[in-house]
């Protein structure tokens, strides 16, 4: 069922989990949502629900976190976020908790959405999130230093595709940059193009809050290097009033996340290959 720490998730497995744990939904049709992300497999359940199962250990814990926090945060945010309904348990050979949420209409975001207006909308979402009280917030990530070994290993593995000297120079600078010295603020934790939904040509929702926490907001600057271009990034940065050190750490996050995903999935997933190639090259620009 697993290969290298990644669980193989089939529609049949999801059907068994739903039917066994939530018999009230046993009669609803189930269909795979494709493409999904690198961390979760998503199925649509009937007309109004989605089922989201982590693929690997790095993505576990999201279901309970979203169930606890999103209802508290959602009323204060200017874009829609998932509405959790239930948390499923391990079963039928599947080892982790999983989530059921309300289905969210919308199309996956693409770089065609890149504009100053979009940059300002996304900055407004982050400002609203960062202004909320962080009392009892989940523990934040461990920062760039905790990713040093895996990022440097990814630089070596990706040296045939990207400039290893430039990647190392950026990573060294980002790790050495002054840290966040202000009070902790909320961050999404995985704020990139793949976690946006759109409607009528605009961003309509932000999804996938598995990395939600409080601390250094630099991690959320990844969006500037996954969706935006050199033309629109300045509007995003200005709207958030980002200082030089935080911006540099944000570039480091974009490089690290892009490289680790590229080396894990690019050989087998053209969509991830294209997205992470853009992310890495924009971070280096």
C-alpha cells in the first residue's frame, strides 16, 4: 500500500473508509479530483462534499487543525476558506486521519491570473490573517534552518536543471538573514498558486491550511514566486510592507519548497515540474 513513505490511495479505499465511518454518506457518488496536490488525494463526495486524504506523513494532522481553527478564522478573512465537516479515522489499512469538508466551487488558479489587482487581493488576505489574535495558535514551523540539510541535498540533485552556484548563494543568504523579531503572527504555511481557487477571473478562495501556525510570516511570501512575476511582485511586497530581511527569507522558502517538490515529483508529474521550475527560477531572479 505504501512506497517510500507515500501511501497509495485508490477510489476503492476512499469508498470503504467513507462507507464504514460515515454510513449517512454511503449512497453518495465518489469521484477522484485530478489533478490534486502532492500532499493529498482529493475526491468529490456527492454534490456538496470533498474527501481529502494525506499521501505521506508530512501532511498528516491537517484534518484536526482545520476542524479546530478554520471556523474561528473564516469570519475575519476576505476570501473563502474550507468548511470542515468531519474527521475520519485510520482504517481499512489506511494509517492516518483524513478530512471531509464542504465542496468549494472554483477553478484552480494559474499564472494567467497574475496582475497587480490579484497581488493586492492576496496581500489583503495575508494582512487580515496576520492581524488576528494568535492566542493558543498552533506551533509555527521551525524556520529555514530546519530545512538546511534537505535543501542543500535538493540543490545537488537539481544541479543539472538549475544553476547550483546561484541556488547555494541564495540559500546561504536566506539562512543567514536576520530573523523575525516582532510578535508572532498567523501564517497560512503553504501559500502558493496551487492552493487558490478562482471564479469569474478572480481569486475566490484559499485552501489547504495544513501548515497553519503563528510565527514568522516569511513563509507566505512563496506566493510572490509561484503566481506573480517581476511586474507584479512589487505591488504585493508594498501592500504588505515587507522589509528586506523578511523578503530574503521568503525567497529562501520559495527556493527550498520548490526544489524539494521538484526533486521528488518532477520526473513523474509534468504539472509539478512546470510549477516548481517557475518557482525556482523566479526565486533566483
